[in-house]
C-alpha cells in the first residue's frame, strides 16, 4: 500500500489515514476531538492550538496567494474553535531557483494579512531543497489563541439551525480555473480571508453550539463529520444554499458538486434556533457575512445528512473517496 493523492483530500482516504495510522501512534487525549484545533491548558490558561501545511497550486491565484491563504486558514481554524487568535509561526520549504520577487510578494502578503487580522507572526523557519524537489514553495503554520468559548458538535441538539456565512465553492473554482486546464473565464475570485473579525463577536452568544470552516471537502464533508461526531442528522435545503451563478455554471460544465468544493473564507455555524436570527443579523452586518443564510436544521436522525433538492427530492450526502481538486490549499 502506498500514499495516494486522495489521502490529502479530506474525504474517506484521509479519514482512513488518520484513524488507521496516525491515531495508532499519536494516542494523546488532546487529539481525540479531531477538530480544527486542540484545547490545551498551561498554568490555568486555556488556549487553542492548530497547525497546517499549504501546498496550493498555483501559489498565486485570483483573490489571493499561498501567503494570504496560510495566515487566513490558521486564523480561521482557531476562530471556529472558539478562540481569539494571537500568535502564528511560519515555516517555509523553498525550492532552489524560486524567484526572490515571488517570495517577497508572498511574505509581504502574509505580513499584511496578519496585521489586518491583528495577530503576530512570532516564530519561523526556512529550509531549501534542490531544484525539482519541491513545487516552488510550501508553507507550514502553527497558531495559538485564547479560548473564549469551547465548541463541539456534541453540544448540538435537534432543532438547532445551520447557517453558512456566504457563497460556497468560490475558492475551489478560482483555483481550478487558475490552473488553466480549462478555457473558461468567469471572474470568480477565491474567498480567502481571515474570519476572526466576523466570528469572534458570535462567541458571546449563548446559543452558539459549533463552527467550522468548510475547506477541503467543502460544506458536505464538514456536515457529515459533524453528524458522525454528534450522533445527530442534518437536513439541508438546496434552494437556501448560496452559490454564485458563475460557480454553478462551471460545476455543471465540469461535473463538480459545489457542496464538495473548498472554501477559504466561509464558516458553517450551528446555533440554537432561538438565537439564529441574532447571529444572522450580526453576520450580515459584516462585509464577509453579508450573504449569510440559514440553510438547514439539525435532526434526531443518527449519522444522516440529507439534501432536500429544489424540486422536492432527497439525496443522502456521503464522504467522497477523494477530492476532485487536489492541492487546493
């Protein structure tokens, strides 16, 4: 057996890799939640910690670049875990021959994104490999933040509502078209953005149960994982899910399902029904959440995520074997 590209997709193969190999040896209690960040306690201070690596191809794309993506993704993983991001470390693996001008653009993008989000880059490392041994550059980040409100799928209850903070699928389509594999022009930009200014104000709301940024595997995969951990079901309404017409067009043409496309500037929010309108109002008052919508509800069906289609049919959503678009983040 060998590692396949699908092992990094966030789907079934990723799950098998984590459960059958990594957790076999990394059996630490801090990892058991398998969420975007782990909760730690140091000298009575509760913090959240996350780490990620970025291998997106190409590393410049409409709406962002690997630098902005790495800082935004780390901030978002902390924020959806109920923490206020404070510090980030960055590690670079650079390929011999990489243009200094490209590297400077990426480093500047990282600095600008961190400054805008109000966090500090506090540590770093650089390695260089021979030409042909790395696709230009890869970036690794680790983030630390102060926990304000621990969140978990296990806090959810039947009747809770599901909110998405805006249009889905933009990042996946922007990356796909940036690879110039298809002669299509749509003007779709990646939604890559730090979400702490949008989501941290929600942490004061009692009825907030759980949040997640639907990156690899998209909206469907995130909600399937939510269902498996919580033991509850989810019912989604297709007509309520915001998808740009340009994204629908490309998906129809290339056979993609927008529910499984990566996003880098959106969040899924599970909330008590009584607080849903308050949260929706807060989201829509922010530029990054102006297209937020209530798209479904939590049910008492065990491990069942269903899409109610626009024509009234039902489709059960399953984990994909692998992502149709590798190297997306």
